[in-house]
C-alpha cells in the first residue's frame, strides 16, 4: 500500500520496499502527483502520476541519484501544470524527441559533404541515363591525379570536384560565383557544362525531402553567378558549312584509325546520334538489302534507315574484332566511346573552327536542304519524333523511298567534298579529287 508524507532527503533514504513485494510506492504530501518507487533491489526513482481525460497516466521522472528532491518536485509541478491544461506530458515528450531527432538529422545532413549526395544522385539515375551522359558526370567530378587509361600522364581534376569537397550547408551563391570565375579562365567550356550539371543536381536535391530543408535551393539562380557562366555556343553555328566539307573529309579520311574515320563520316552521312551509331552491331547491318537497324533514343523499337553505297563501303572495310561495328580494343565496352579527340584533331588539321560531334548530326539536317530532301524524310532518317498528325498516324515511308533521298544526299555530299566514288558489281573505286 502506498504511503503519504512530506518528502525529505532523510525520509527518501529511509524508504524501503515492503517485504514480499516487487515494489512499494510513496507519495509526497507537499507536491501533487510526485511519487517515489522503491523496488525489492532498493532501486529508487521519482515518478509523476495524475488523472487526464478520465484515465490515469504515469511518467517516470528519474533516479534519485541523479535527481535531487527539489528538482524532482519542480518537474512534478511542471507536469501537473501541463495536465491541468489538458496536455499529456508523455505525448509532448515524444513530439519533442521527434523534433530533436529531426534537428540532429538536419545538422548531420547540413554538415554532410556534397560528394555523398552527388553519389546518391548518380546512383539514382544510373538506370535512366545513357552511357555518354553518365560519363560526363563522372569525368567532370573526378578527383584527378590518377594515371590516364590512355596515354601518359595523370588525369586532371574535374571542374565539379571542388564543390563535392564542400559541406551541403555551405553551398551558397557567393561560393559558387568564386568557383565559376576560377574555372572560366582555364576551361570555359567545362566551367559552363559543370555549372549546368551541378544546377540539375542541386535542383534534384531540392526535390528530395532528405535534402531540401537545409540547402539553399536558390543558390544556382543568382544573377552574379549566372553572369560568371560562359555563354553556350549558338547551335546555329555548330555545323559544317558546305564550303568546309572538302577540308573536313580530307582530314577525317586521313585519320590513322579507320574506325574513327568511318564513324565520324557515318555521323555526317546518317544524321544519327553519337551513341546510336557507336552502338551499331554487325547483326544490325544488312549489306544485302542495304539497310541498317539503329537503336533509337526516342523509339524503343529502333528505326531502319538506308545503308548508302559509300557508307556501306566504309563499313565493309572495317575489321570484325567483336560484335560492334565501330570496335575499340582499348575500350572496356569493346566499342568506340569518346570520339571527340579524333574529331578535334581532324578539325585542327583542316584548320576549321570547332564543331562538336553532335554538330555533325545538325550538319545532316542543315545540308539536306541543298538536295531538297523533304522534312519528313529527314526526320524519319534522323529519328526525330513526328509532330504533325499526318506524320504520326498516316505516313509510313518505305525504306526504298528513304533510300532515294538518302543516296541523293550522300552523292551530293561527296561531290561537294571532292570525293569521287565509283561503285560497280565487279569493283569499287574511291579517291579524293584534290583539284577542288
């Protein structure tokens, strides 16, 4: 049976558990709701007990060795005040614990390195991005200082890497402006691309519940920061003009690696996306019916396009090293992955302004107008999504019709480039006309 009496330090020391009982309860006659629990093992702890909403509630305050009597009485008075207001102290404590845990988590995430979230970002998109897009993220965020897989020397630190070494909570507009201005002077194109990739990553963080509460989501939209970012080259100028075809073909055909040479010419002659053509397999090439099956980026089932005579001769001259048409014995995938180096060398040899590899696809669309190729034919060969209703639902051009226009385009390109190509049943002859 519980006993009542004003608590004093000496009385608390003298309270004992009744013989044969697991515990005995004692109540403070001075402080409402304050009790003392004494177990058979003589463990003593304060607790608070009262009635709330017609039910008895009890909450442990703490061990007498850590709670003085004065503090225990003050805590019981506080809890009594809460219950008189209709509040359950146990629920309030649970809610406070959640708040504190959230604060701890936020503090932990805020101090987390950006690189941890970046790794999560890449892992999250690993099954959604293409190999080229993923490689851009990895290359621009590499720490550098590693032996190059190709050639001598060490790899260069990626433009994004300095940001990955920072804490999530320290990414602000002023820091980003310093980062961008420091990179622009030595590698402007990488600085712009790094900004664009990091901006997409930061916006993704802002959409995630585990990150958005403690990061500055508007950091990448600062006017001062955007003023530091180099302007992207106008896509209208990222093409080869007709007058430059001769120099470009001469340089590309002169590359020491025939796979690189054929691949770059194929991009210009087919208008295919760089990864689409790089992933071409020998089983996708039909020399009998002059067709190639391209794994389309837009259409899951792919698309069949004509295999024009000159491009067919380039493919027939390539070595059959594995399943890939454009094979590469030094590549982990067994095929060509990064064609920018050979293309940039060819542009330098020809003395031409920079044109991206993707610019060769734009060149196809641009130069097709010289032979008055219908836009629908251009779009179907390039794998553009149809826009007009008729294109979507009614027009399905056969391969033979596409081949008429495609061969006409190839013949015109070779003529402008000064490449004379003669094809016959018995033999094929190819030469460059230097007099142009």
